[in-house]
C-alpha cells in the first residue's frame, strides 16, 4: 500500500463523491440548470453542460448566464433541484454494494460533494443510501480538507477534482469513469487506480483493507 494510507486502529474511512460516482444524477442536474437559467432569461445547451457536472454550482452557472444574474440563477437552481433533480437521481451500478462493503469491514463512508449538504442528503435518502457523514460545498483541494478532517484512507470519485482532493488529503485516489472523464484524465490528476464503475470496488477493498497498517 502507498505510504500515504492512514488507518486508525481497526477503523477506517472512505470518502465518496456523489454525482456520477454513486448516483447517475445528470438528467436531474441538467433539468435544474436549464430551468434556473430560463428564469433569468438565459439558455443552457444540455450538451455543453454535461461535461461540467461536478464543478461548483456558481462556477458552472457563470459559464451560461450574465454576471449580474449568477446569484439569482444559483438561487433558482437550489429552489428547483429538490423537485427536478432529486427524483431523477438513481444509483449507479455497484454503488450500494460499494458502500455496504466499506461498512461491512468496520469502515465509515463520508460523502464529500460540491453540492449543498442538504441537497446531498435529499439524494441519498431518495436512492436509499445510508452513510456516516456528509460534507457539502467542497471541490478539489477543499475536498481534501474535509477528507483530512475525517482521516480518510481513500476517496472515490469520477472527476479530476476528486483525485486532487484525495492527493491533498494524503488519501488513496480511486477514480471511476462513470462521469465525463476518462482513465487518462483521472490518472493525470493523481488517481492511484481507475475503474470503469463501482462493480469491482468490493474486491479491490478486500486487498486495500488487508494492507492498512
């Protein structure tokens, strides 16, 4: 195991990103962005939006709406997301088993997302995932801050920002290509390992936990 892996006694923590890592939320996020932009008189092309999913909301909104409308559009998004975004979210293959595999070995799952924590919890409740903790409004290096606070041994995500966060925290960086970023992009951002999805995660976790010391 890499030297940066941390373990506290027999317990360990694994961080997970939410959108396009644990849940397929693209349709709901897209619908929410389109409606929020419409309310401030702007247009969003879903094809242009989808590669940006995972970035902080204000940063993404700034690419589509005038500067003086960004905050209003963000507020509209947060208003409509529970109605348009949450119900459209569904578990990605292997997600439930990945979370269960961590807890079955005595570990704790912490979901760290760029979303508001309240929105993360709504999605987790909708798809039926129970986790130990949720941290919202974190991206890249600030995800690393949260992961470090929880002593995460590993972090799993679909975005280069997740790999940056894992590295910043000294955690093992696990990439999945269930989002818009391929193996090369994730490895260039610091991924230690990359999977096409979470289906093989429990088998990888067996070896990972055995190597914790």
